[in-house]
C-alpha cells in the first residue's frame, strides 16, 4: 500500500513537471515568434521613429525607442541550431544564465528534421540546464556551464558540464536523490532506448545523454 502511494506521488510530481515544461515550451516558442515578427517589422518601426522626429516630437520618439529596445531584449534570439524547439530552449536558458551572471557556452549541431519529439527535448534539456544553473548557484560558482549537442551515426549526443557542490552524490551513474527532473529525463530517454551517465570530478559534474534518433 505504501509503495503504491509512493508511486502515485511520483507520477503526480512528474505530471506537474511535464505541465511546467509545456508552459516553458510555449514561452520559448512565443519568444522566438516575437523575435521573427520584430525582425520582419523592423523597417516599419524605423519609419515610425523617423516620422516622430520629423513631427518634432522628440520625447515620443525616445519613448518609442526605449520600448523597442526593451522588446528586443525580451525577444533576443541566437541561432544555435536548426531545430526550432532546441534553439528556443537554448536561448531561454542562455538568457537565464546571463541574468544570474553565469556563463553558458553552447555548441549545437542539430538538424531541423531530427526524429525526437519536442516535448522530449523539453523534458531533457530543460531539466538538464535547470539543474546546471541551480548547481552553480548552490555552490556559489561562476565557472562556465558547457553544453554540447550533436548527431553522429544515428545517435543524438548531449554533454552538459557545470560546477557542483562537493557533497554531490552519484550512484549507478545518477545523481541521488534523483528528483522529478531526472525522473522526467529518464522517462524521455527511455522512449529512444537511450541512456544517461553522470560523472563528478572534483567540483564539477558532467552528464552525458545518448539517444537513438
């Protein structure tokens, strides 16, 4: 009975985590859409600013420019790779790392037509990078977080390294206790007969994920 209740609690926690990840995916997609729309409308914005200046309305022009810059900062996107969801997620965490005064180094070579579902990318990358940022904050380190993604011989390889606390425990290649984030990663990689391995060296931890794609 206790084991059954524990399983129900675990499933509910994972469900809540997936719900959160779905919200993150919607947010990152919205940011990417806003960035594309703003690039498309750039000429229109410049014409509005030019018109305000010609009408001798400098304060209105300054206000317009300030709002435009703020919107650009919010929708700032870097082209890390061709896969839209992965690119949006990497941008999201790249910006989050900057806000925490952390350095996130990204190397991504992912084609747009890779056979991995968007929600599985969200489950894996969101939890992996969330843990990496939290790991830096937990040990008050500003050393670099690195994430490398590439496809080789029909396999997707993800390697993420970050500073960590010296008391981080790894058993059977997994961080203990696992938590719902890692449980979500395990559920996602299981769909692709993949595997994950965590290794700690001194005050740094590295996660390596391999999926069949």
